[in-house]
C-alpha cells in the first residue's frame, strides 16, 4: 500500500540509511529505488529533505514521538512532512518520512486571509462611521472607530446595547419606522437625517444611510452615518478558522481503495477509512457500494467510469480521472471527498481494477464557502455606500474597479471606468496635478513600502460634462494575493461644501469692508477655540496696538494688559456667566476706564454679544469698543 500512495514515503534505519522509497517518491526526486537503497539520506541530497527544518528534526529524532514540519519546494509546492517511528517487515527502529502535498489547502487559506484583510480594512479604516445592529432587538453588534469618534462613545460603551438605550435614536417606534421605510423603498435602503447628542453634550447633525442585510445567521440593519460635511463609508469584520490534517502511523488520512470496474465491488480499502468514516476496513468490504456512497454519487460514478474507460481504450482520455464522491459515515452524515481514480491493467493491457484515492475536502469546501460569503459581504459594502469606492493600478493609473454609486453621482456605469486612466475623468486643468501626485505617491510607497493615506480635492467630470467637486481619500497597499501595488480610494461629492465656502468668503469680505470703515473698534472671537478672528484697523489709533498683535491668538495667549484695555476681560466674565446659566449674559454694555500709552485716562464703552445658532449654542462673540 506504500507504493500506491500518492504521498512521498521514505523508510530509513536509525542511521538515516535509506531502506525503501515508494514509487511517488522515486518519481518526485527523479531517482531509482536501487540507486537509493543503502545510501545515507543526506548524501542523496533530496531537495525537499535538505531544508533546515527537516534536517534539524532528523538529527534530533526520538523514536518516542512523531514530528511534523511544513516546507515549500523549489516549484512553490507546499508539503506537510511527518517523521515517525516505523516498522517495515518487522524491522525495529526504522524511520518513516511521509511527505503530503498540501498546496491546494495553503492556497485556499491564503485566499481567505487576503479577503479577510481587505474586508477588515474596508470596515475599520473607513472614514465613515458604521454601526451594525440586530434588526429585531436593535442590539448593537459592531461599530468602527470612526463611529466612536463621531458620537463620542467607546466601542465598549456601545456593544450589546441598543441605539434607543444610548439615546442615539429617540424611540423604538422611530427605529421601526426606519425599517419600514427601508422595506417600502423597494431598494433595501433608506436615507435620513438625525441629531445625536454625544456624552459631552455636543449636538451632532448626521446623515444616515441604512439597509437590511443577513449576516451571522441573523437579519441585521447596517447604518452608515457621517457628519453632513464629512461622509464616511462602512465595512464589517470577519473571522477565519483554520484546521490541520494529521497523518498517523499507517501513512495518510486519504482513503485508498481497489474496485472491480464491472461489478463495482471493493476488493481493498485502507485502514484510514475508520478515521474518516467510522467503519473498519472489514466492515466496508462486506458492504454494498450503494450503502457506502450517496445514490447520486453512485449513478454519476458509474457513468463517468464507463465513459472514461471507453475513451481511454480509444486513445482519447488518459488512464486516470477525478470525481467527487460523497461518502456516508457510520453516523449517517455525508463526507465529501475528491477522488483520483486510476486504471490498473494486466499484462494484456486490459483494465482489471480501479485504484482510488479519496481525500476529505470538507474543510476546503468550508473555506471556499466562507471565501464566497466574505466576498459577497465586501461587495455588499462597496455597492451600498453612496460614496465612490474604486481600485487603481498606480503604475499605469488604470482603474480596476468602480462601485455602482458612480451611476448616481456621475452618471457613468462602473464598466465605463475599468481599464481607463483615472485622469480621463477629471477636469483638464487638474490632470497634470493628478498625474504628478500619483507618480510622487507611488514612488514614496516603492521607497518606503509603508502604507499611507492621502487626501485631496479634485474636479471630476460627470457623463453629462458637468464638473463635480470630489474629496478623494486614497490608500496605497500591496495586494498579498498578486504581490502588485494597488490604490484603494473613496470619493465623495463636496459640491455643496464648495458652494457654501465661496458664499462664506464673500460674506466675510463684505463684513470686513464694513468693519474696516466704522469709527469704532470691532473684534470677533470664535467661541469654541476662544481665538480672536478679526480686529478692525482703528485699534492702533485708539489704543496704540496693532491688529496683528491680537488677531489669531487665543484669549489665554494675549497679555493681561491688552485684555483689560480692549475689554476682553469683560468678555471672559460674560462667557463664564452664560455657561453657568445666566441667559442675560448673551448681551452686555459696559463702561470702563483705562490708561492710554500717552498717559491719559480714557473712558470707553464696550458692547459684547454672543452669536447663537439653534438650541442656544454660541458660535461667535462680537465686541464693539467706542469712545465715550
């Protein structure tokens, strides 16, 4: 049975002298059995056994325990090598080396890991705040750091509590109305706005985008929230599982069997059937094949065996083929296997036996199913957000992926972006800047191999020819699957932000023109930062100080003498009284005296007012200082 195994099997004595190699090992190492028997395994210089990990285990091998290492050969195939005590023909103190090809398993695990990293990155590195809650109970299942930063709670404060309990939604009735609107929309999505009161008492205006998804065996509501001027995107976190196959003393976990190609009766099955299916070899040989495999597998195998035997005899097919066989174990459960069936011929060239090697692929199918599911989750995130999500090759600047939100934002189909340079979709005056920035950032990544995030604003062209201002956040990283450097980016529409910015600048210009020509000293202060934002030029004539000695400084940085002379100490007391609950402190008129730099005593009247927005929130303070 050693010779019919596809695993590489080498038998050594205690002095590491080769006693036997099976056919698979001879083929892999390109040697003959006669040339190897009696030679020390180190002198044969088998590439797979020359790895440091293997030579170290052989040098210190104890017959009391078995050892296992995983190595990669020069052809990038992965092998799981088991070294254990063995007895061939009743000889004592022999060593068996069993090399099992596990390349497919490693590839599946690597694909899952890469997909998981992308998925985790999309969720936790997103600039959008994301919250996922149970659809029925409202219990919060997961949040990202952007969400925590936006609303002022830590993830520990949020997980396993409800949005209503935390005051993020006003009532369960309101939450149910959101779910109802999602369903009635027909698009499985609903946009709405909320005011959130965070723990510091600050009211946050947020735009919310909610949809219903099925995840973790339950229906959930996924909500993307962002400040109305700073939109963020969402992703979710996944977890991967890992299982290892273990070889045992009688060679491999695979089931090796012999079958009559006409009657389909088994004449041999390896003892490993007991570990995989729970039956002993003797029990299986007494069973009808229909009791061992599913009915659909039996019918499919009969058709395929007969077709391949006929095709092989006609010279159309090789002397082997693969088929998926679903076994039934002793508990009645189905065990999927991938089976390699080879033809055994007699001296006349007639096929007399079918040699099968069945390998359990339950774990691989589980990994592949997880991989498909997580890819669906990843695309669900990208396809659900209103921001653009895109992937670009930085070496060519060709776009590789564009999310469906390009239709609503720009009028372009996602397919119209693919394999086209990104500069084709920005305004002409910004193309050179974009190309230069891409080349610079790409070179920085090549030089440092360090992931960095870049933020810029660009004029993007819609399909109708209009210009749409976008804020673009890009992140350079190396694709672990292909080794290629890629850029993943998000783009959001900031046309409204730009329009408001221009309007604000125009208003500020008008106000400054008025203030600069008044006959009184006027100053403004940002309430939150306590920074002086404007002082009229008359300051130098009235008080002997220049405006730039005050403008741009916070109250704590200005000299007390200046605070007193310009009346800012009065404002400090006014702010304190207002924050302690005195509503009359919103407006004050005060007369005071101060010493002018020329030595004279000057009376002054100062009017100070706090400028409020909704819900009594001061945003600015204005002061008017005039001579009496």
